[in-house]
């Protein structure tokens, strides 16, 4: 598959192509590196070891990930913090301030709509939708809840790039269909179900129950090991997913 490529990245002429063929695991770790970098207070540089520790990965993995971006650091100095933030934000497209809509303003949706951390991470929630007549017109964080039937019109007006589904599972597929019809090609799904979407539409799933079940497995495993003669619990697994 061909990749769109550019000659350089912002602030670093001649660096690696803007959109290298990044492994999925690397893509998943870039936001962690970015979070750690933003948490640095007044630091001009950071070593790979310090950044890896802050992001919860090993330094060799971090150096390999960042090499895909054309960032190799300087021996004895480390990485330029401001430049690395710029490079990662550019690769992740966070300089676009992408418009996001949220469908489903129940308990979870209401909490997501009121979360002010999205703005600092490069996203704008521009519209809220629901199918419940009792919720239409409700004000949440300065936005008015609209009826789902208005989705196509608002998506065009606001140039919505990403749709977040926070509905019950039974409604999620119909909502996904409406988002796709409205031209939204990236979906974050909080509903506990698998969505069927056309090629070219990207879906990320967040299932809190599954994450708890995975943690339950680790608790069960630790308890089983400590119950054995001479057994002891293993050390924690910081990267159970995406390693």
C-alpha cells in the first residue's frame, strides 16, 4: 500500500518522511510519550531513559519508536523536548484541532462531554446528539444536545472528523451507520459491541468491562501462583497491551 510522503517534518527539515509506515504498537505508544513530554516543566531536553520511565516503556523500545519519526536524540544530551512534542503532534495530526461529535449523552456520554482534557489534547467537541426526546435541548459544557436526525447536517457544517459512540450496544450499529453516511470516517466506540463499517472507516473500541476482566485474570494468576508451595506473585505487567 502506498503511503503519502513529505520531504520533512515541522521544525526538522530533511528528517524522516512525515507519514512513515509505523507499526500499530508504536502508534499506540506515541500518545504516552506525548503525555510524558507535556508533563515536563521547563525542561529543554530529556534522556531516552527518563522519557521511557515516564511513559512506562523500556528505553530501547522508545528509541526504536522515535527513530521511525526521524528522532534519534543527541548522545549525552537526549531529545529536544519542544521539537519532539512538535514531531509527535504532527504525526498524530493534533495540529489540526479536529472536530469531534458525541452520540449518546447518558451517564457515560455526559461525563465525556464534560471532560475538559480533550481541548488540551488537540480536539474540539463541537456537537452532542441523542435520540431521547427528554434530552434534546439539554445544555452540557456550553453545547446543546441535538437530535440524532440532525447529524448529517451538523457534520457537514462543523466538518466533523471523529464520532464518539456512547450509546447502549443495541443502538451503536445504527449510529455508526449514520456517522458513516454523514462522512465521518473515524469512530471511537464505547458501546460493548463490535461494529461493522466499510473499508476506509477506522474504529477504535474502548470496553471498560474487558479491561476489568483482563485485570481479573492477572489477579487470578497471582493468587494461583502464591497458593503453590514456595510460590510468589509475579512482578506487575506495565505493558499487557500493545507491546
